[in-house]
C-alpha cells in the first residue's frame, strides 16, 4: 500500500511517517504542499493521502477538491490533518467528501481509529490487503 503524506512542516511529516511505519506501512512518499502532491499523484498510484489543511501554494482543501474532481483519483481515501477546529471550516472539509479528519495534536490511538474508519487497518489494527 502506497501512502502520500502532505504537510509543509517537515517535523509533522516525519511524525506522521514514523507513526505509519510503526503500524507496518513502509511505502510512503512525502510532499511539502498540495502542488507537489498533485504532481506526485499524477505520476504514481496511491492508496491513501494524508494531508495537512493549511499549506502554502495549494492548501489541503484545494488538494482534496482536485482529487475528488479527477476521475482516476476520485476514489483515493483522504485523511485531513489540521489544527483547525472552527465548525464552519470543518463543515467545508466534510462537504468535499474527506474520508477522515484528525485535529492536531493527536496520538497513535487517534490515527489508528481513523485508519480503521477508512478501511486501511482492520478491526485488530492490522493492514488491510
């Protein structure tokens, strides 16, 4: 399973990648913003995109919209990670058909819960094939 982690903060990308590796994922790419993510999505097939919401150039909401509008990408699950907690902003993200939503700061249990919810992990926390 190939995962794309998108965040403009290097430290946050590394935290997410380390958590994913602890869960058994080893095929992980990273992008510094939505613009770079779209370029990678055009070159490779991903089974999951984990994206920050607030980024320069192309933000997470725009990235999500582009993924949903592109026929060959539209079914790729997207997990949005953000420190944003305003009700209006969260509703806007949900309307764009995000598959999961995590508010920073979060822990491994929260990540596991969301990965189970979007069927990346099974009920025992094992990778889905």
